[in-house]
């Protein structure tokens, strides 16, 4: 009986996320930490809804209200305390 040669496959290398262990990855981490979490979706939604209520539920745009609320909350969060 003849032996069958089997291919020896190496296990695939572990794939690292981009910039793993590099200066670029640390730079990204620092930027994220500096920026903070920002306003929550709930905060933005509540403020945007209040704009709609202020208009007596008439006219305007949901998108404009959302963007306005998001910008206002980001500015509030970026002001030094």
C-alpha cells in the first residue's frame, strides 16, 4: 500500500486591525478620547422634538431640527466648564 502525501496547511495568520500597535492607532485613540462621546441620540431627539413643538407642530424639517439640535448640543459640550 502506498502512502498518500497530504498537504500541510498552516493555520491562517491572525489578522490584526488596521494600525494595530502603530503610532497611527494611538493617534486615533487620542483623538477619540479628546472628542468625548458627544450628545446621546436621546438628547438630540428631545431637543429636536422641542423645536417642532415650538413651531406648534407646523412646517420645518425633521432633518433640519435634528442637525440643529446636534450642533447645539455639540457646541454646549465643547465649551469649557
